[in-house]
C-alpha cells in the first residue's frame, strides 16, 4: 500500500536524518504513482493542465524526499495537496495518494498548528467536490477520496502525538539528570559541612581554651590543650580526606548495586545511601562523648552508647546526627550540660540529645536528609522544647541484633 | 417560506444571539469542559441529520465543505482573539478563569450568519438542499465551537504547579 509510505520517522524538528527504509518506501510510492499516472494518462488522453499539475504534485513528493528543513517539508506537503487535489477526479483518484501523503506531512509537523492538517484536508475535499461536480463524477467517488484524506489527518495526528511524546520524554530525562546532579551536590555540601563544622568548631573551642590558659599563665595546661587541639585537627583532616575520597569513589560506585549491609562494615562496605564521612562508627557514640568531654563539654549519658542494636547504616546515621547535635550544643550553648539517652523500645531504638537552648543551623537540614536517605522507618526531629533544644531519633532495630536478643 | 424553514432560522438566530451575548461579556470558563458544547451539538446534529431524507449530491459536498472551512476559520479566529482573566473569588463551581472575545467576537458571529444565509440561498439555487437542514446548522456550529476550543485549549492560562515539598529550616 502506498499509503504506508507516509509512515516513516522523518521530519523530526531539527532535521534528523530519515531512515533509509522510509526513504525507500517513499521512493517506491513515487515510482508506482508516476508509472500509473503516465500509463493511465496516455490511455485516457488527459488534458495538458492535468499533466502539468500531476507532475507538480509528484515533484512536491520528490522535493520532500530530498528536503531536510521543516519549512521545505511543509511547503512540499502544501504543493502536493494543492496540485494533487485538483487532479484527483481527472486521474480517477490516483492522485489522492500524494494528497494524503501531503496531509500526513502537514499533520505530523510540530511547527504548524494542530488544526492545519484538518483545514488542509477540508480544502482539498472542497476542491475535489468542485471538480467532481464539474466533471459529473459520482458522490461515492467524492466521499471515498474524502475518507482517504480524513485517514491522512488521523495518521498525521498520531505521528504528531508520537513526536510530542518523544520530545517530552527527552525533556523529562534532562530534568531528571539535573535533579540527580543537584541531589549529589547537596549531599556533598552536607558531608563537607558535617566534617568541617565538627572538627573546626572543636578546634576553635580548644584554641579559645589555650588562649585563656595562657593568659592565666597556666602554660602546662595550655600545652596539654594545644596537644589535644593538634590531635583534633589531624583527625579532622583525616576525616575530610576520607569524605572527599568517598565522594570520589561514589562517582564510580553509584551505578553499581548497593552493597549489602554488613555488621562488619568497614568504610568500603558502608551502604552507599548512608553518609560518607565515616569515623569509627563501630564504637558508636562512645568516641563522640569522649571527644565532647575533652572539649570541656558536660554530657550525661544513659543507655547503650555503642548502639549494638542498630545495623551499620543506621548506626552511622545516628553517629553523624549526634555529632552534629553535640557540635551545635558546644557552639550555641557552651558550658551547659547535654543529655544523651539511648532507649530500646521494643523493635525500635530512640536516641535523644537535649541541651539548653540553641539555634538551628544547616546541620538540622542535613540531619533530616540523612535519615530520609536511609529509606527505613527511621525519623529524626530537632526542635525547641521547654527551654531545651532536643534532637530525637527513632530507629528500627537491626533484625540480626533483634534475632540475637530473642535467642 | 415554509414553517420548517422559519423554525430553523429562528432556532439558529436564538442560538447565535445567545452565543453572541456570551462573547461580549466575561464568562466563567472551565478548561476541562470547553469540549462539551461542541460535542453535544455535533451529536444532536448528526442525529437530526440522520433523520433528514434528502438526496445528497456533489454540490452539497462542495457547499458543506466551503461552509465548514469558513466556520472553522471563524472559530480559530475567535479562539485566538479570546482574552482571559483570573478572578480572585471562584464561582460556586470553583472556576476562577474568565474569558471573553469582545465585540469582534460578536461581529464574527454575525459574519458567520451572513455567510450561512448567503450559502443557503446560493446552494438552494444550485440544488444543494442539505445545507438548510437543522442538523447541518448544528454541525456547522459544533465545528465552529470545536475549532475555538482547540485554540483555547492551547492558550488557556494554567496556573504553574505549586512547588511541592516541605519547607525545612
């Protein structure tokens, strides 16, 4: 069927190359129509104007074969419809083929309004009806060719929808890539904030203490503090290196499957959804509490500081959040007691850090994101409550640990 | 002039006066329902036309085609000259968008009627009798409304989707 020649992947806006199959089908269609046009024309003894217009319609089709720009393709479609519709009746409906192809071309073109193909088809029907009235052709003939043209409108419309959908899919993909990039960026920002705010904040406190001790003439204490500050700085540097390293590695490993959570998790087997800057999470909160005390902070703990009930990913998240909370407490409420409690509650663990009033910083946003990334029922809340700033975490118990409890 | 013809003309005029009045005043517009009127008109038109017993000729097709072209043209123009505004207080159906085409829209309706009557007379002389049936009038109006709906559908101001997501400190 020559009708099918109109259904190719051509004319995408931007002049994409057409597939060779589509090109071949169109060429075949042109050849067949041209052959019958000449043969029947010779038999019927067509008048000169029919020869001329028929040739123009076919020329439009050929033009469309070699045309690339959307404007040229539209022009070819209009020429095919205009010249073809006049010759439909004289050529015994042979020339309806270029008319239909032309209508499909116009209908599928995203550069012209959606109604253009319908209006073109309507005009072509009027032209065919006029020539049919003049030449006394039957009504059935007119209705039949009109039906063909309306079919062309439908084919053009469906091709148009297909192209619109393809365009939208491309757009959505671009959008998704952008969102992924932004998410990565904010994760990196959060990790850097966590590491730097913690170690630099601690460092400032230590150095303040050193200064105060030197002013008071307690050189020995000051030396001890300076040593601690040096250790802290070294730790912070190491941690920052690890964070940057993890971020770099992430670029390669993000495409792979998520590594399984393991209780013997080292840095490399840490689930990729969890946070990057990884200190010694195996020790749970003990190291953090010790560090806080060494900065001169006061902390009252209650419950299991090692977080043995949690799996590695959740433990890591808790460590990060508690570090942030302690860091905030030191910054905003120095010298005030902080309370840290870890309470096992059935299948869940509640971790609460409370300290006298503090203001929230970027870290609070990071806390929430960190818990969202875990993708479990774990939640974190950070808010003012009765003159205290409370960070409360609620986490599911590691199934492995829970099984160990029951046995 | 037969009673049938007078009735047809009266029906047509009443509808056009109603629609013309609507063009000139601000009307609430429901974007999801702009296709309803043309659809109902087209269905009624087809039903009425199916009951009309008239011999159809190629001349009928010519005149119907020309009339369809004109009515679509007028409909597309109406769609493109339509102005929109949003009002603060939604009506009881919750619509906030209003539209009007102004006096130009009303004039276009009168042009459409003029063309319609002219083609009726001319077609009647040339033996195209299908034109004067009520079904055809309704179909022509349905086409006009559909063409307008098509353009409005693309132009209608749709509020940008609200940014989703909680605000976090």
